[in-house]
């Protein structure tokens, strides 16, 4: 935003705040992201547009992800990638997620002085990727 702030898309779930989850449902066309069926909290973007944002994005973390469903024998692993919606039109103000309609998404306004490291640490995430904070 131009007023010395930035907006971060977050998800309120079970008395806590998380980063929203994006995932691709596997298909026979795994090599072509434009043909994969996506599940995401977006109402205005197709997978090709999101793939372009991911290509330009910066990976901050890869590995174990905290989740209430993790157990000693099963856990989630994934990536955290910082993406920017340059057009501002990809994500609606109140998007719906087809598989999690009861969850609420919102934009959190942060001062531009908030670094990606500070933001990640607020979620208990420490970088394990060669990222210069």
C-alpha cells in the first residue's frame, strides 16, 4: 500500500491465526500448472495467474508445518512463499475456500517496517532455507 503499510492475507482458525493454505490437487497433468485443479482462497484468479505469482515469489521456508492434525507418525511439510498480487485484483476482500468455508480470511495491515523475518517469527517459523533476511 502507498500509506507506509502492507497487507498480509491471514486465516483465523481455532483461536489462532495462520497463513492461508494453497495446494494443488494432483492431476494427470502435474507438469503443467495451468491444467491442474487448484484449491485456494481466491475467487478472481486462475491457476496460471497464481503460478506466475509463485514464479516471482520468494521462498522463505520449507519443511515441517505446525498443524493441529500432526501426530508422532504423520505431519505436514510444505513451503512458505511470499507472493505479491501486483494487480490487486487476484484475491477478493472476503474470499471463500471451497474446502473450508467455515474458516475466516482477512487482510492484516502491518507497518512497512515489519520485516519478513519478524512476520515469520510471529508464527513461530524460523527459516531453514538459504534466505537472506
